[in-house]
């Protein structure tokens, strides 16, 4: 039932009734049928000839009612309909890019939300829940092929795509698990993936776009937050290493805390005019060398650990005996790396600020 | 006073973790020992990237100190003996065989009209009716 509106003082009232009837009868398929009816009627009204030159343009020729000047709310409505509301005149086509130009939202056009939607809002009614962009399937495939097929060093892949090394490692791990699942014919949750990714803003990592995230940030050590006045001679060449030593005995300078220190050389070469391709090739070669030496060191460490280990296989389990020096308990006998459950130390299981879940991949 | 090499239980409920300790026999199980020479985690674990499902048990043992205590006469318990024998510090313990149980004759009722069944032993003489 259409609500009754007061007529008088407002020449649009019979048209507003029509508008509301139109909305209630036709449901959601053509939400603006009534509004388009208003626009058409108003234009018709403006073009009809006036009986008297003194009567205002939008009133009926025989009417003596006051002129229908739009009030503030009506003026704002018309301004919105002509401005932001223009995109709601026609229903979105799922095969075309959406009105905000966002094609990465699942099914092309996507829903046309009233109200500001900058793509980071995940839930329509919750403005406070904003999401950072998430790697799209295309981006993940590109990263996986760069690491596994092109065999590029991790640091080079990180610099190429502007993605943190830990995230690249996670992508490679998840993709290989997915491949194993497909090979062993396990069902994948594809509909769930599509639904969740459609809600989130996605990043394709196209060249020329903004970098996805900072990849070479240095962690700020608490010891370096203190302001120090370190007297030193003027002739002395005070380096970052000296500054780190001044803050603490085991504090590292920023050069040793960078995740990808080879990028400094790369930027220096690019700044000094070396051609981009040559500089990047040299960067990839440098990172390959450092990663190879690191892999060699890790392998050596594992071989040394294996010398101290005895493996005994029984019919059920393998018993791994690790030899160690029980006298290596530190200066006070309470060394952190000493072997054995401690005596007289209470359990911290119920303490609230303890991390009780694994913090790294093993 | 016997010096023993035994396991002291720590860990959590249903999640034991043992210290391999050398201590006097009459002290409490979890009290401070003479020396801690290793740890034993009885719960088998798998490797992260191993899909075969094989499990292993992690044991840390100071071989040098274990050999010393065995040499001066510390008595290991059953489990500790088993672990020491796995790495060759002690000979595996051979327990004597359990006594064989004789076959119990089947109950055939109050009025024994049928003959008693023959004994299962191959060389035993046939049972004499009493």
C-alpha cells in the first residue's frame, strides 16, 4: 500500500505517489522506474505552454498554488542523481568492468553499492573493517613460476615483484602443497576461495604499479631508541658500525640488518647511470652468489650436527640420539641452551602474554 | 646407597617429558639429581616435510658421562638400560623366558562320561583316568 503524502504547496505530490507505487509494484528489478517517471514528467511539465505570463513555469496553468521551488533536501537529491547517482541509472552488466573500474572483483561488474566503496571495505555495512590488498591468483602463479621454473634467487624475486621474501616463501610452499593435493586427487575448496577473494581488494603485481609492500625495512632495536651523546674526535671517521657499537656491545649496524643488502649496490649503479638491464643482471648474479654461500653454510652446519647424531631404527620408530656436553651450562649453570627440564621453575602455561604456538616454519 | 640412572618425569598431563638423571635411589623422582645427563621425549614425532608417515623419538644423551656412571656402578632402570643398549654403552638386557602355562583340561560336566581330552604336549603320556 503506497503511503499517502500531503498535497498542496508541492506540485510534485501526485508524481511522488506514482513513484512510490512504481517502486512497490515492480520490486527491485527496476528500482528507478518511478524516478525516471518523475524526470520525464517534469520535463513534460516544463515544455507545456503557460496560460499566463505571471504564473511560474512548473505549476499547472489552472492552479493557484504556490510555485514549486525545490527545498534543500530536494535540491540535494537532484544534485546526487545527476552526480554520484548517475551510475545507478542502469543495472550493472556482469561482463563489463564495474563503475569504479574494478575488474579484479571476482565477476567483473560486481555489485553497485550506494555509499563510498574504495575497494578496501570488505563488508558492506562495516566501514571500520578495511583490508590490505591480497595477492591475486595470477600474482601467486607468477611468483611460483619465477622461483620454481625460472630458478631465480628469492631475493631477486622479492625485488622484482616488490613482495617480502617471507611472503614469497609462503606462496611457494602453499602452491606446492596445492599441486600435491591435485596430484593425489584431493578436493580443493575452490568456491570458498572465489568467494573470499571476491570480497577482498586484490593485487596483480603488474609492472609499473605501486610496490605491494616494503621489502627492505630495518627493524628498530630498542637499544637504539635512546639518545646518546658519544664524545669522539673530529678527525675520526665515525661510521654506522661505530654508532651501533656505541648503542650496545652486540648491536648490529643497519647494513647488517637489511634483508636484501644487494639492493644498495643496485640503486647506486642505477643512480650513477649504469643501464638498467646490466644493473639488474648484476644484482641477480650477486644475490645468487650470496644465497649459494648461505646454502653451503647451512649444509655444513647440518653435516656437523649429523656427526653428533646416532640413528637406531626399530620395527616401530627411529630413535635419534643426540650427543651433547652436559657441562656446557653457562656461567651460572642456567644457560638458556643447556639440555634438560629445569628444576624449581614453575610452568608459564597460564601466563597470558606467552606465545604458545609455533612462530616459524620448521 | 645405590646410585641409579633413571627417568624423572616432567612435561604436562598426558604429555610426558623425561630427564635422564643420575641420582641416589632413595630420593624423590623429580627432586634435584646429582647430574642430568640427557632428555627423553617418549611421544614419537614426524618430520615436517616427510609424507611417508614415519615417526621418530628424540633423545639427548651425554655419551661420555653415561659411560662414566655405568663404569663406576650406577644402576640404570629398565627404560634407561634399553636406551643405553641402543647406542652400545650396555649389552641389551635379556629377560628370562616366562614360565609356560600348562593346558587347563576342559570342563565337560559333573558326570564325566566322556574321556578326558588328550594333552597338547607331543611327548606327554596319555592322561590316566582316576
